């Protein structure tokens, strides 16, 4: 894997952190609200998004990843670490539809390939960004997309303003909820589709199922487990190496009373053997932590900006 390829892939990942679409993705629709496990309580919870006009939700996202590739006797390791602040700025909102703009406000990023010198850039500095981070720099402070969802988190309309639609395992911007209330232990599935490139250059669509489970509810906060799996048979390891980086496995915390995400933790620990011949292997280790910072109102958001600018 060349330095340029690694830089491009990482740049795309940052630009699209948390986007609803997977690469050339379909709109996710939650299916069912069944409870395959024995419920710990008879109480059910209605999971719904509630965003208010003028509301600003600001999140700090920390993403750490390390990829090790082996080709026969040659071995290369690349690593990256980013801390970014992204925001939802809500425009029109009603009981049935909510429209918001999604943008990246600031970012600190570090990348290293093999024994090469570590490359760093902080958007708050006056430094000219390295070439591999230029695409990120060009999008700073500008909306990446304007998205309209309904209260169940289903996407009604999207207008993309920049970047790429690739998900790369960064997870959804909003959660898709089932129509019916959910009990503790209850699960619901969200089907999506991602695209992977085969060795002959053709594109293979891969159907994915995102399985959500309501683990507990405490003081108005729902803890939800997410685990995604590929439903389409994968007969090429080169395709598997692309897919495993786009599968989600972790925990989400959702504010039931106010109707928005509080935090997200996703983890990857994957090994693919033979992705480029018998003597090749790829190891992918990554972690994504996202948390709500500042306030959720316009006034609190402005205070958050002041703190971040110090």
C-alpha cells in the first residue's frame, strides 16, 4: 500500500465520519421491533429523534487506526490518529421531519506510514496542510451535506455538498429506529448495501445487516448495542478486506427524552489472509469514540465555540 493510497483513504474516512450512506448506499430502513431474547422488563420504549429549529449538536470524534499488511516477506504498517469536532445545525423541524446541515469544524490529525516521518496537521494553526490532508482542509467550515430525516431516523432527502459517500466503518449519522416500541433485550435490523471493487475492476454490491439491541435504559438514556454482518457471500479475500473496515461493532448511548445521540464507541479487530495472493495478510485494528460536547442549544453551542477557540 503506497503512502498516497493510504493518505487518500484516510482523508475520505475523515471527510465522511458519521455519514448515513455507505459507498453508493441505499437508505436504511429499520425492520421490526421483535424481541428474540427474554425481556428483563415488560416496559417498552419508543425510540424517536427530536431535533428543534436552531438547535446545534456538536460532537468530538476520536478515531485511531492501525493497518498492517504483509506481502510475502515485505511488511508495511500505517497508523493514523484524528480528533475532530463535527456539528449538526438544525434548520426546519416538525414532528414528522427534521432538516440539518452536517459539517466538520476542526480537526487534529496524525498519520505515519512505515518508517517514514510522522505527518501532523492542526486546522486551528496557520500551517499549510500537507498534500494528503488538503481535501480535508478544503472542506473545513463548509457543510458536507444537508439531510432531512423523519422521527424514526429514516432519510427523506439528502443534498451532498462535498467529500465522498464512502462510509468506511465510521457509522451512521443518525440511528434508524423501528416503528414499534422496543423492550429491553429487543432487537431490530437495518439493511444497507456497500460496494466493493473486485480484482478484475468490477463492482460487487454487498448486502449488510445492522443489528441493534436495546441493552438497558437508565435515567432516560438508552444503551444500544450494534453489530453488523455481511449477508452476501464473499468469495474473494480482496473484497473481504474492504468490507471488514465498513462493519460496525460497538455501543451507542441515546437520550430518550431529548431525542439525540449522546455517544458512540465502535471497535475493529480484523485479520484477512490472502487478500492479495497466498503470501499476503492484512490486520486492521481501530477504535472510534464519539461524544456530545458543549450544549444542544444555539446559546450553548456559541459558548462551546469560545472554549474550543482558546
